[in-house]
C-alpha cells in the first residue's frame, strides 16, 4: 500500500495498533501532544519528539541557523505546554551536511539555548552525525507535571466552550510572504528583509520565531478549568478535529470570533487568501486550543490570560463553521498531512 | 571553520562548552552513553538518542526493514546497558520517502517492537513525516536506574583491569562481507545470502542484528565492582580512549587477550584485514567495555557473566597495545568519526 493512501494520521493509527499493549507506567502513549509516563507516585514525566528536515520543514534560504535552533526548541516546548507541563530536559540530534561551517552549527545551538534557557530546560544529550542529504534535526524534550494536572486531547465534553490563547494565521501568512518574496530576498539576518513593511516583517517573525505558550499551558492545567487541550501546529481545522476525534464529540466554530492580529488584517489585501483561510488551515501558530465547561468561565477569566472564545463542543461527530449570517459549512481538517500534500502546498514551514 | 577540522568529538566538546551550566537535576549531561536525570530522591532517569540516516548508517540493499527496526532499537538499548539501566520507554521519529510502501514501515516497527518488547520497553511516542532525501530514523530511549548504581565513563582508576563482555570485530567483518559481496547479492531476507557459508552469515548477522548487553550491564552495575563502563559502538580503540580521556588515565591492552569468535577466525583468510584490525577500529560490536579494581575480580567472576580481561588502566595519558613479543605500540583512536572519515571508509554501518 502506498503511504499516501494512508496519510500521516492513518499511519499513526496503524502504528498505535501494533503497540496496543500499554505498560502500566505509560499513562498516555502515542497520539497526544506528549507521552505521560509515571515514574513516582506524585509526578509524571512528559516526553515529546519532533523531526525537522531540510526542504520539508525549513528552507535555509529563508532562515538563519540561530532562528532555526529557536524554532526547533519552540515546536517541542509547545507540545509540553499543550499538556500543561514544565519543560526540563532536551536531547538534540543533528545530521549535518559536511559543507556547513561549524559557526552555523554553533548559531543553531545558541538559538536553541536562548529559548530553552528562558524556560530553565537543560540540554542533556543528543547525537551528531554526517548527513549526505541535507540538514536533519530531531529534538526530544522531557517535561514534568503533577499527576493530577495532565490535560489530554480526549477530555472535551458536549457543552464545553472552545478557546484559543491568541491570534491565528500569522505564521502561515508570514510563510507566504517569505515564499512569494523569492528566495534570498528575505533571508538576511533573522528573516528581516529590506524593503518590507513592519507588518510584513512581524508576520514573518511569527513564522520563524514562534513563542510556545508554556506559562499559559501551565496556568490552564493547574486551574482545574480545562477539559481538553492541544497546541495549534497543524492548523485550527486539523487540531480541533484531533480533539473532537479523541473526545468523540463534534464542534461548532463561529467564524466572526476567530482572533486576528493587526498585522494580518493590515496585509490582507496583499495576501493570496483571506485571513480566515490562513487561520483554519495554516498551522504553526503554536497558540493553545482548549475546551472548558461554561460553569468555569468566570474562574478562567480570573486567570488574567489572553483567551478568546471561538465556539462550542456539541454531541455527535460534525464539526462546522458558522458565518456571520448563520450559514453553517462543514469544517474539514485542512492542515498539513505529510503524506497527502495539498495541491500547490507541497512544502511546509520555513 | 570546516566541520571536518573539528571532527565529531571536537564538535561535541564545543557544544558542551555552550551549555556548560548544568541544572542541579542533571546528574550526567552531554558526553556519556546516556544522560542521567534526577526526578525523585531514589531513582534516576536515563535518556539516550541516536540518529540513523540512509546511506550513512545503513544501506537498504543490505538490510530488510524488520532488521533495520531491530538495529535502531539495539543501538539505543546498548547505551542504556552501558550505564547499567533498565530501558523503559521509546520514542521513534521517522522521515519517510513517499515511495516506501506502508508494509515496509510496518516491518520496521515490528523489528523495533520485537527487541524492545523483549526488554519490556514501551513505545510511547514519536513523529512521522515526509522525507525528500532518504529514510531518516531518530530514536530516543528512556531508562531507569537506582541513583547509587549509575556507572559513567569517568570512574576508571590506575590499576583497574579492563574487560569486555564478548568477542570483538565480528560486526565490522560482517559489514565488509556485505560490501564486497556486492549490492543485491546479499540483501534478501534478513541479510542471509545464497551461496554464503554459515560463518559468513553469522558475521553478517552480528552486524545487522546486534544484541544489546542489557542483562550484563545491569548485573555489572548492581555488583558494585565496576568503576567505568561504555558500550563498544565506535570500536575498542575509540571507546577505550573515551574512558581514558574522561577518567584522565592511560591504558595498556594485550593484543593476545582480545577475544575473537570462531566465525571471524574461520573467515580470516578471506577478509581484507586481520581480525585484530576489525576488533580495534571496526565498532558496532555493542559489547560492554568496563574497568574494575583487581580486588573485585573474584566477586566479578562469581557473577557468572562472560567477561574477558584484556588489559589494565595506568597513570598518565598513553594508551598502548602490547603484542605477544612484548612490543608496545601507541593505540590511537581509529573508530569512525562522522566528520573525519577514514580514507576508503567513507560509509559506516549496514
């Protein structure tokens, strides 16, 4: 069978079946943001890993190595955030083409260090080897959480409200600006291109240097208000579908309530698609998407976090988008699937 | 600076300096077989990661996917064994070229599962993505050990005897048979080639399906007899140098005492180099190399493990090989360095 017939998420389900017998100490295995592993009675270890491949996840003409190191840390820390955990330890494996100068690799580690140090997570190991076929990055982050506070993707209940922690679509819009700006033009230092406006550069920065919502994930997990949580890496439509599938519920999202940044609204005229499209299927925003019972909304508001209500969880399996006029359309997962690339969108990331 | 000027181990030292401030909970960071991380007062988490790249670490015309999955698990479990730990959890990241059939990926996971299940280690997570440039494998294994039992590379003391747990050189000899046999000829099912003798096939199997010395590492760690321990992945000359460097000692090895299998001795006439060469610089044997005080030798023998004494630790920095006639030659690290390939040996592994 061709792997494109199964798709990325089909493949994950297929692997899950092979390893279905879970050890007692595996509280959460394959299929959530991070694994949750019991090592002592009170505390749980969170483990997450992400691979970044040249010309699939990043393009070295769009990013410098410092920024690439930062982003490699960010995508993993974001998975720890989405479980409510504290990042503790990192392992970094690099496959390095021989033509890359040591100084660039040092820059990579400096960028990685800058973000992980800010969260007091230590680099404790890894692997470095020669790659004949482009730069290969594989990061594992280990985190910790109180046993009672772990929040998975599977706890959403009908009646829950759906929230996000910030504006969506900026990252995908930033990527499009980088791509349409042509290679080389926008590369420069940390993605800043000469001749670009402030709003354009801010969108690009959102793509190149996302900020994982560690503090937000932590507060939400400890609040006791949240039923399901995920980080928006694949796009709102896909990540909401992950929550709905694993919680066996449906959802409706009100298009008008989805938050946008000033920057994407300012640039909207120059972009190929309306901001809503980037928000629904763009991905890589690394905001947190979560659900909470309406009874908990006052307590949630008292946390003084930036949270925006965008919809609600319903019975059944349907996920719909409802527009200003009340028109309901099915909201199909349109995020990136590695093995089923959307036409005209064969490459992801920087 | 070119990365080949620094070399793999120079690069690792360079990275270590960037991240020199260790968190209190990081008992052992970069530079040993696995990191040791404190999570509770009595127990320590071991974490190790290895990357395997197509055409660098393996050649798909020499191995089937089941065997590749097995070996990917083995190289990581071996790092846990070399610290004396129990493997508990695994994360598997794969970058998959679109042309590979799902059935092959399933075979990979079955081989991985066969070995990890035998050691009761659970697959708990990972990442799967598209690769445009060959198969990419990155594995992280998490293990556990009693805090007092962790054995590093840095504890060897002058006067210690040097031991290995089994014959050396088979894996490198097996790789050479695969390579000189020509692509395709020896591929077949699990590396067994038609027209090859039993001894040749056994050497090939030692290369394709190494057995990590988990039980041996565990017994040695708990015995209280062992001062320093490492697994032989880079070759005896390199791995002994790692122990000597980190323990700030020298060593002498008696060439006559290095153990060989019947198979390598039987095939010696057909191989390009004498068995001693494969043993010293071949690598990928995944036997354990360790040092112990002579006062502990009787207790060591009572463990009823296969252990062979091959030399002793001395003061200073010199590492020498002493032959039958008593002639002493410097034993320089000649294992594989990813960024300084030895002439005529540009590719490692299957």
